[in-house]
């Protein structure tokens, strides 16, 4: 035990004087650890955090907490890494929804298109501790065809599309647009629609030139996606791949795996689209959350945009059930072939709840896609970190990594829905225990009612 205590002290010294003076260590004692690596849960473990770093992960019998440490009793509880939502639109969701991600254990997000200036401001405020919200990786405005931008201008909806999207007319415009985005500090490029294969190829080349990852909708054939080097596909293939033979699909998915192309299927969007129009309308208009209690946290532009989306769903989509069934089969085969599948929700699509809906996506992964609950947890923790190449920093509960943690009251490996039973969240070393989470939720609801 003495050797273990000395090791912890040495780690504290490595993190600098602040670990001894200004920062009070936090000790999560005697917890069952599900560390995000995919390994079996470890019982009776103690995790020590100082500042924003995990400085020790040891068996409880070998660890003695410092006298000034804040101790959280973990007996009977389960500790997992902070979760990622790999497809959100924060600019649409609004600043009031940012704390909802933390309240639901979502400590990091990939923003797939929005107001770059606003997102950069929120990210700086979150990093400095001025605002509660998740770590943000962002694309800035998504790339669209110029025709799509003109259509949105004619339709005059509520979306401030000029800040959320950039029109690309042809290959000759690509270099200057991508150069502009790269100079503004985007983390990757998101493509939503494209005018031609030549334009798509030009975008891929410009992304490589600037060292940026290209992600987005399946705007070309799977073979073209492979050639261009798009790193993730959102929502699924349209049309689905059912016209190809089983052997052709296996070979395609083998190539996807070999080329590290990921899929973010956003299954929850399909569930939302199956909600009948009358029920969808009732939820969107119910500011007090009587129909769905999550509604009381939302307000402003997001709700106005939801109401537009509701009216677009007045007439059922022909063949929607069949498409969703076939898409699920495509993604299941990709998963079985070893393609990386990651959870995303497409916040702020109608009936997609910021933070909350990630739990629903993981439920679908475990109950319909064929993942084990452990695989679903890894898909939302280690896999996104590996996708961004930051697995040495986040994505698992290991010594030296940033302290993004979720403490659960129930075992998510036995039942993935236990991921909703949150006792505490730690994001970048900042601790939110259940009373504080409840206050965050109450404050968000109160602010929403006043707006």
C-alpha cells in the first residue's frame, strides 16, 4: 500500500504545484469500473482525479485518499467514460441546451454544421469554465450546392441558413471556400449535398491539402466515397444497398473497414419520423412538457424550427418503414464486418432531445443493431476518441487522461438503459453530482419558460 501511495504522490508532482495547492483531489472510491476499452468490468476500484486529469486508477484496497480529498462513495455504482454524441447541430439547438448534454453524461460532441463564430465563442466559454457544456469539435457551416442555398432563400424558413451553410457551385469554387474555413479553425469539413462528382472530388482534394477530415452525407456511390476518402457517413445509404449481392456488400464493407470509414446512422431520427403527425404537433406545442417532459427544456429558434419540421411531416413518407428496415440491415452488416459504428442523434431535428436522445441511440445499438451493451458503450467513448486521433487524451478511464466520467446507479453492461441512471458527471475535471444536475435541469426549464 505504501508503494501505491508513493506512486499517487509522484503522479501529483508530475501534474505540477496546482495539484497540491489550488486543486482539491476527487476520489471515487470502491466503484465498479467500465473503463471504455472493452475489457471486463473491474470491481472495487478507486479513481483519483486532480485538476482535469485522472492521476490514479487502482484497486480500492491499495489506495488511501489524501486527507483533503473530496470523496465520492462508489460502492454499488458503475463508472464509465464521458459519452460522445457524434452528430449534433448546436447552433440550431441554442445555448440553453448546452447544459443538457452534461446532465445526460454527454461530455463531448461533434457539431455537424452551424454558426462557426457562435460555436467558437461557446467552445471558449466552456473551456474557460464560464459556461456549462460539452467539449465541441466543429465543422462550421456545412457544404451545400448553390441550388440548395437558392431554394432555401426562396422558401424563407426560420433557419438563418447563411450562417449555417455555404453554397458550392462547382469545382472552381472549392479551394477558396475550404481555404477560408481552414483559416477560421474548423476541425473537419461536413458535406451535405454536392453539385457533381467533380465537385465532390475537388472537396476531397482540398480537405487533404489542408489536413482536414471530410465527413457528411453519402453524396456519391460507396465506391466514390472510398476514392475521395470521406471518413464518416451520416444517416445511412440512400438508396440502401439491397440491390447488391451479399458478397458485394461484404467486400464493400471490408474496404470501408480497411480505409477507416465510419458510419453514424442516427437511428433515433427514424424513430422520430415514425411518430404520428398529431402527436408530433402536440409535443412541439407543449411548452410545459405535459406530453413529453423533455419538451420543457427547449425554447426559442429550435422550437420554431421544429414547428416547421412538424408541418413537413403532415403527409407520411411513402416507404419510410421499408427504408428504415433496410437501413438497419445495412448498418448491421457493416458492424458485423468490423466497420466503426458511432452514435449520433442529429440534434436539433424534431423530437431529437439534446443530450437525452443519445441514450435512445445506444438503446437501439444494443437492442436492434446487435451490439452488446459493452460494445455500445465503447462506440460512444473510445471509438469517437480514436476517430479524432485523441485516444491518448480522452475516451477511456485510464491514468493520465482527461477526467470525463459518468457515475451510474445501475449496471449498463447488464442493461444499456441503466445509462440514464446518472449519479454524477465529471467533464474536464469539473464535478456535477446529482443535486447539481437536478438544479441545472431546473434552471434550463425555468429559462425556457421565460423565453
